[in-house]
């Protein structure tokens, strides 16, 4: 494939792991060589500033953390114009985002592994945590990031300290706390292609010497980029507003209290797709042609007769108390989250009513509480103990109605109305201990015991204002629950070669709870087993050249047992997505990152991830649309062939083992160069250039050769001027300056599908974007 990076596969990985671990061991035994180095030089003014993180549930320098974690400051994100978790893939190569027909089916992925499933009965594999509160449902964490201090990306299983839905990783978003003794106002804004407007305002208000208030409001608007020729409207626009209020008070010398509240909403004509390919001889191709649409990989038009919309409302309350007891630090975090989403799409994207109504909704009420005790830092023996409790009530459903292409008379439609109530309860006790055997060697062990229950009440009836039901679909009710207990753990050995070089090796086991498939075929609720990853890592962190360069690297190998996958099932009509356990998946590879300041004013940074993520054991996957089908009883000459199983009317399945994980590129990297130079005593100029590369990906667990996005690269730049005191800055910026065209998903067209008929989800980033931005600060 064009732009495909070639590697030596398994042999290269084995050699890489072997040599990499050997190199780490060599560093570990080579301490005397470093001891003979010249005396430490004077501090260099170009030293790279380190970020303080809480990846291990205590504040520490990022370079001292023996985990695969990276952090991006809020200032860095603002300079790159990133204000949503879905855009983190442009700065953290191991992170990816899966686009869908609605936010309920979207999801983040780390190291190729993530959850992109519509159903309310499935948790995320990549947890999103905001100020210590986990977001329990897909979509809840996919909101504009506002007044962010930093984002921490923890790669690999994080079930030990973070616990909830973190089997593949965690995206931890930490917003800025109020600043004591400061009264100030910060204003930011930008205007870009497609009339995109982003604006935010933050007021920090001192309330005496020991308390402060911080209020932030943000708004984003953007025109749509897909044109509906039938309804004469642009789809996939953005219109969102967010408000956050944070209060901080030092009640005493040892007690700090923080309270926060946030509100937000988003309303858009989203999330539409377009025809990618459709032979004119097929009904789908003929109807598109009659509407003047030419299916292609760059098609940005459709002929949907029904409306697309997606509306979200969310709010939350968080309280945090930190109490220094002297012998330990006590932290208690309580959170409440409310989230409501409703959407509709036209699955056939055609002017006729095949399935014009496809309305889904989800309402979440979630409470969580966590209390931790942590020993003082800097001791030979450090420990953390905690309790965690979580409960989520999720009520929602899906109404579908249409003619299915049948002649049902004037206004006649058939349909279904599915409703469900899902309750997820989880309680856990966890702890971690670190013991320094001698100055350079530290052993770390931790464990988490989880007890949780997933229960569901489910009903499906004929939809209102219809004349009948869908043929072959189950109508009725069902109830069930499932309880699970689990012990997740981590073991790590850390060796400090010098004060500036840290190495580590570790093994961990994570956990994600059971799930259920909402597409019931009878009165029995089918549960998917818990998802259990086991991960091995070896890495190092280094500060080089008098701390003017940071260079980190990780080698990893993770095996997921019973991974909860979403597959497209064409064996039912209308076709649907289902949840199934893949017996085993594997993800392995290497990650590197660096930041360097080789000279005054110049900062270079980059990240790269080589990831080999495959289904190691995934039998009986629903065949992809248009795949040649063998009748029941036929002997397959290849496991990849599509055949009926169980009976002459049984489902058509194929073998997914060996296929790449969906939407998982093998190679991803980015590079950025930023230069600042004084122009006068009052002004400074700055310029930045960045480049992002992503390898080709498959979107089909069944290995559909047509559901592929080729590799692409995106070039960005920025040029501006700022005041020397940092009070204001103005910049011209560009993204995707090469005008690369790409999509976020490719699927076999779910309605009126046939061989060669595919739809796609074009990306809003797949066009040249130029704009202007500004920042202004007033007060302290």
C-alpha cells in the first residue's frame, strides 16, 4: 500500500526486545563508567522543564515515574489548537480515536486497543478521568477540554490504581486549580476555515489570602463539511458551550478543600457519512447517481432523506479534600456526573424511507467516591492505600422505523422500540508499596481487588406510528445480572543508573468488567466475559546534555484475554453491530519520545510508536459484506472463507485470527520545532512547524480488503508575535497544509448493501485549514 512502512515483523520484534532489554541491563551494570564522568556542569538556561504528574496517585516529576506515561501541558495543547480528547492522537502516537455514527459509539484507543461499541452495556477499555473522577460511559469523556493544566496519557493496563474501565490505558485530564492571591483574566480565541470559532475566558478571583475562585467559559462553532443534496443542508457541524467553576481554600496549614462544578452542551447535525463506492448497477449506486452523487474516497455529499442530529447535555460536581496528617496524606474525592445524549441518523443515506428513523438516547447518572492514604515521599518505604466505590445508572434505547424497501402502502412503516436500564456497581480496595533496597534499586508492587455487578432490564416493542414489526427480530422483555470479582496487580523493578537515567521493567494484569449485547435474539441476555490484559514492559527515562534533552523509550507486549469487540453482523436485517469476545488479542511494539532545547529559543520534540496489534484468537466473526459465501456442510480450504455454521440457515462466519486490530496503524509519529526570538525589548516573534504521520489501517475485524484507509501525513505551521512579558500573543496558523484527504472509518453500507458498496466517515481534519488565534492576559 502507498506509504506503507515495512518491517521485519516477528523476527525484528524479537531482536528489538532482546537487544532492548540487554541494553537496559548494560546500562544498569555500567554505573562506574558514569561515576568517572567530569563534575556536573553549571545549570544550563536551556534545560527542559519537567512536568509534575499524578500517574501513581501522588505528585512526582514525570521523569521519575517508572511507567509508560507521557504528559502534555495545557499551554502546549493551546499552541497546537487542541481542545478535545479526540485530537490527542496528533501529539501522542499511541492514542487513536474511533469515529462512529454517534458519540455513544465513539471511543479512544491506546496501543491499538479501545472500545468502539454502541451498546449501553459495554464499558470503555481506555478510561477517561477528569480531575480524579472516571467517566463511566463512551462519549462522556469526549467533550471540549477547558482551562487544562495538563493531560496525562497512561499506556497499558491501569486497573491497579485507576481501576474503572482502564484495561488498555487512561487519559487523565487535570484542569487548572484556582491560584491563591491572584486576580486575573485570560482570554483566548481563534477563527479558521469553515467559519470555525473557538473562544474561552477564564477569571481567577482571589478571596482573601487563603481562598480563590476560578471561572471558565468556552464555546466552539464550526460549519458542516458534508452537504446533503436532498435536504439542502450541511452536516457534521459543531456547536458547543462549556462552563466550569472551581473553588479552592486552604482551611488550615494542613487541610485544603477544592470544589468544582461544570456544565456543558453540544448540538449539531451529526454524525453523517457518505458513499465511498457503489457500482451503478446496484440499487444504492443507482439512487446515489439519480441524486447527482458520485461515490468516491473524497466524496463529501450524500442524499439522506431523513435528518441527522446529535444533542448532548452534561454536568458534574466534584469535591476533593487533601489533609496532611504528618505521617500520611489523606485524599478524598467525591464526584457526580450527569450525561444525556440523543441522536438520529439515516442509515441508508438515501432519499427513500428504508430506515429513516434510527433514534438513540442514553441518560447517565453516576456517582463515585475514592479515599486514599499516601505516605510521605522521599522515604525508603513508600505506600498508598485506597478505597473506591462507583455506581452508574444508564437508561436509554433505540427506536428504528422504516419501510425496509417493502411496499407497505401509503405511510406504512415497520419498527421497533428498545429500552433498557443498566446498573453498574463497582467497589474496590487497592494499594501500592515501593521499597528502595539501596540508593539505585526500587521494587514496586501493587494490587486491586474489585467486586462489581452488572444488571439489566430490557424490553423491545413495536414502535409507535408503525403498522408492524421487523421480521425476525425478537420482541419481548428480559432481565439479568452478573457479578464478578477480580484481582489486578502490578510488579515493577526500577533502577536509577544515574540521577538523570532511570530504567525499569514491569509486569501487570488489568481488568475490565463484563458486558452484554443489547441486540437480544430471545429472552436470554447474553453477557460477554470480562476483558483481562497481561502486559510486560521495559523502559528508560533520561535527561541528557546537561538536562537540555529528555529522551524516553518503552518496549511492551500485552495479551488480552476475552477482548470485547464490536463486529458488523450482516446475518440479520436490518444489519447491526454486535458485541463478542475475541478469544485473545496481542499488541506489542516500541514507543519513543524526546524534547530538546539545543539552543536558546529553539525547542524540538517528537514521538513515535511502532505497534503490532492483532487478533490472536478470534473465531466465528461475521463475514464482511460481499464476501463469497459457502453453503453449510462445505469443507473450507482456508479459515478465512465465509461459511454457514450450525445449520443450513445458520449465520455466515469467517476466521478473524491473525487480522490486524481495527483502526490500529503500525507506525505513527510526529515532530515539532518551535523557535522564539526577541524582536525588541517589548516584543518577541515565534514560529512553529509540526508534522504527523499515520500508517494505513483496516476498519474490519473480518479482514475486509476494501475497508482500509491508506497512510497519510499532515503538515502544520504557526507564525506569530507576542509581548515580551507574555501578556498577549497573536498567531497565524495552518493545519493539514498539504490538503491530505482521509477518512476515520470505512464500513460496508448497512442498508441496501451489496458487493462493492461501501460508506465512509470523512474527517473534519481532511482539508487545508488556516486561521488566526490570539491570547490576552490581564491582572497579576
